[in-house]
């Protein structure tokens, strides 16, 4: 991945032109993804240079006294960061949704950069752990070798831990800079903790070796909400926290329901792609659920009913877009990304 760093930097003309001026969906999406990539490159390059700086940018005494050791450790992690964050075909769905929400509420993208990088760090860390042999045992991710395959299991584990810690560092900075009294950090810890993502992953792993006949759709919905829906919700509601009074109070419930239905639809489409789509499209190992003997929406509902469920949640998501627009908010991009999810994959 040498040469990938520095390609885009937040605020550069290459990024800002596509991100803020693109009118059609493809141009908007491309610009938002480039801005997310630029932010990731910028922040992880800073981590690679010196991961012992204080949040205000002043080198700590530890960093000054142990500069050589600090650089060696940081550069070592830069390799695993590059592979998992910048290699392959990451969709950047969560940062894109966050930027869309910010655009709708009038929050400049530069004000969301730390939070959006944190979203991607947390998501990528969860994928690294998810791919490990003890969990889903997947050898491919984002079109390249999973991190534990490209490096080793212990390197993957430590990289995931480092990413989570750096994510919360950025979240605390976003909290401080936006005066949200650490509400964002509190919310994100709930989303990712034992009653959120971790719980969802645990329940998902417990489905192994169970017959699809023994699984209720409600069980899959609950797991999908915890694993996927909450992550998408956090991309929206995290920006709402940062926005403060710029977000109308009456918009918060429609935003929550929109996130819920978009998250379920995303997971249903992911399950469909696990069965039907080639690795070139998904970037992941094929038929991973079948290999792990784990039921999913396709095996529980069947091919006809699973498509109906996808269509239902996409339609419900669009209803809440209508509600947001009735409140005077420009939610066009929400409508467009819902259509994108119906065609795309993780």
C-alpha cells in the first residue's frame, strides 16, 4: 500500500470538488467516499508518524524520550492499518451516511472528519475480529486477504484493539470540539458494547449448527439490528449529537426508524449476496454462512420471501424519508442511498 497515503487530504480541491459540488448520486457518492478516504489517510498517517502525541498535537514527554521506539511501533501498525483500511473495496457506508446527515443538517464535513474516521476504525476493527478463525473464519475481506491471513492472528487482534482505542480518541476530540459534553463517547460505547455490537455478534455466533427451521425471523432481526442497524444508526445519531440544536427535535424519531429499516435491509441484502454474488462483487469469501453452518435470512425465509422482506424494509425506509422531507429537511440523499443499498453489498 505504499503510495496510498497522501493521495487525498481533507479539504483538498480533489476531494472537496467531488464531495460538495457533485449533484448526481454517483458524483455525490464518489466525492463523499473520497473525502472519507482522505480523512482516513490523514488521521492514520498522523498515527503512523507519532502515536504518542497528546490530543492537542503537542508531543508528550514519553514520545520525546522514546521517539525511535514510538516510530518503530507506529510504522509497524501502519502496515496492518493500510491493509485493512485502505486496501480492497471498502464501501465507506457509515462515513457516507454521516456526511449525508451532516449535509442535511448544515454541518461542515471538516467538522465531522474525526467522527467519520472513528466510525470506519470501529467498523474495520469489527470486521478484523469477525474474520478470525474463532469467529466467522473468513479468508477474504474487501477483495483482499483478511488481515489474519495476510499477517497473523495475533497481529490482527492487536490491530483491532489499536483501532478501537484510536477511534475513541477521535470521538473524544469530536466531543470536545463540538461541546457535546462527551455525550457522543457515551452513546458510541453503548452502540459497540455488550448491549450493542458485541451482543449481536455473540448471538450471531450462537446460531451455528442450528437448523433454519428452529430460527425465527424476529431473532435474525434482533441480531441484524445489533450488528448492523446500530452501526448505521450511530452514523446518523452521532451527527445529530454533534449538530445539537441544528437538528429539529421532531426529526429524531424518523431518523431512528429510517436507520433501523436501512440496517435490516442492508443485512438482508448481505445475506442474499453471500449466497448469490461472486467474491468479485462482495469482496468476501463466498457462502460463508453455509460453511459455518449458520442460518441467515435466505435459508430461514427462502428465495422468494427474502426478496419480499428486503423490499418491505426498503419501502419502510423511504416512508421515513418522506417524513423528514415533510419537516422541511432535504433528505434526497437518504432516498438515493436506500436505492444504492438495494443494489450494493458490504
